[in-house]
């Protein structure tokens, strides 16, 4: 089930030649609680940045994808 969130920090990095993102975010329904996720480039929209409003896809409470929210 998709959840709305806001990105607070993004740290791109490479591991074995594959680009990943370390993202610190908070969900809209719990804005005071930060959550960290590390995902490969193909699970995150291009050029994520601080302050972006996003939709987060989860499976079994694990974040699997971050999409930019359409305003």
C-alpha cells in the first residue's frame, strides 16, 4: 500500500558499479519519526532531493520503491 512521505536527506553512492541511494524520510502520518532506506537506482525516481514529496511503496513493511509525488 503506497504511503506519502517527505525526503529529508539523500546520499547517492556506488557499490560494485551500481548506483544506490541512501534516503532519510518521514511518512506524512508520522512526521516526527525518521526512517532510513537504501535502494538501487532503479527503485528510485531520477534525481531525488531534500524536500521532495514522494509516494513510498512497501511490501511486508519493507520499502521497495520511492516515486515522486505528482502535485
